[in-house]
């Protein structure tokens, strides 16, 4: 019996290794054939492998063409396997590439077509731009996450232990830092017997995306709070943007009203509309219209099941970033659920050597 299991394991290993070495067109054809034959688990695994292999250096042009198709078949396989929420998330991402796409039954099962249309309906009120942009993103030529004194200020700091942070702070040369960084990534390599450290490659790709998307003035995007959330949680289910209202402008409120509870209670007795303008005829508002419009913006990233790492109990998590002159750009608001989710996501990534 043990001999049989050993042989079976060797055959499985050989099949997996063979699949990993297949040229992309052959792997794509096999995955499609498996889907057509109703072998959805095998098809899903091969499309995931196709996603991984096409992300390797040198396949940038192929990946740009493959990602929409891989995303669609990921959704179709998940739908056939009964994973409805995950399927809708994949279909919503696919519709970001091809908003006018449609499918019919046959050849697709009616349940799959229904989920596709549900995803279309829901995606109209959601932003999938970030997810679709990242799916085809490749770091610019020459981009690097240099092992210098600023390396530890990037999102990788959430992967370091307190002892490692202290050790890094003692280095005085980039040669020392580079040696530390190489050893650090080696211990987090999920496949140490291969040439590519997939975990490091994905972390650095996300940081490169953050540099491209979240830069503020001369400051690289990697130092923005949004980079931290994107690195460990990926693209949100959807996003929303709004102006900071008078009632939300804590800084402006303190400047205008001080910290006097009795005075604040007396002042609040005058009714105001949502824009902060007095409704009492003839009264001047506390802040004029220009001040209201320049209070800043609030950006919300909402993560729902399917985009939240397994093992985190929340059904929905909202991260809020405020941008305001004199306050900062994309500053994360330290909500307890959000910070707990970020900490757990980083812990899971460090443990499993894999990002959400």
C-alpha cells in the first residue's frame, strides 16, 4: 500500500512538473479542454498555473492578452464548482476588461450565465479599475525596491519581526542591507528549490504598482498608506470617493470650536445643512463655500468576503483614507477593524508565504 501511495505521489509530482513546463499555448488549450469536458477542478488549477507562469519575466506581452481570458475562465470554473461569490468577483473583474461581453446557455450552464449577469449588475455600482489595472501591470524596466536605508519604510516592514527591524537599523552600508534583504527573502521563499521566489516577486510587483498609482508629489507611492493596504490585501471589492463634510473635518472643527464641550453644544443648536451652511436666514456660515470644497477628500476601500483573507472573521472591512492640505495624501484612518485586518493579513502572508 505504501509503495502504491509513493508511486501515485511520484506520478502526481511528475504531472505537476510537466504542466509547469508546458508552453503557455499548450497549457491554455489543456485548461479549456478540461473545462469543456466538465473537469472544473483540473481546469481551474491549470488556469491558475497559466496565471502564475505568464507572470514570469519575459512574458509581459503574452500576459496582457491572457489575463482577461484567464479571469473569465476562473469565474466560469468557480461558478460550476458552486463558489458563487468568488465566481461573481472574477466575472466582475473580467467585465472591467470587456464591459460589453455576454455569454449564453448553451454552451455555458444557465447557472453560470445567471451569475455572470448578476456580476454585471453589481459591478455597475463598483469600481474594478484597480483590479483590472493590476492584472495586466508589469513593473517598469529598471524598477527596483532597493536595499537601502529606506527599504524598511516600504510595506515590507509589516513582514519583519521586531528583532529584524532592530537589526536593520544597525546597518551603516548598503552592502550590509543587501545581504540582510537576500537572507530575509530566502526564509520566505515558498519554493526554495526553484529559481524564482514567487512571494518576493509578488510583494515587489505590488509595491511597484503602488509607486505607479499612489505617488504624491515627489514622494514614491510605496510610502503612501494605500500601498500598505494594497500590498497585503490586494485590490478592494469596490471603492468610493467623496468630499470631506463639515461634520467629518475634525481638524477644522477643533480649530473653529476648540475643545469646549459646553461651547460646542451651544453652537450645535443652530441647524445646518449637509454642506455646513446655515439654514437660518441672514446668518453667515462658519465656513464659506470655498472652504467647504477644499476641506479635502475621503477615499473608501471596501473589502467583502472573497477579497478578505481566510481566517479573518469580518464579513466586510472598510479602509478610509483622507487627503487634505496640511494633513497628508491618502492617510489611513486607524479604525480598529481595519487595523486588525491589516495586522492579521500580514501575519497570514508571513506564515503562508503568500499574499491575499
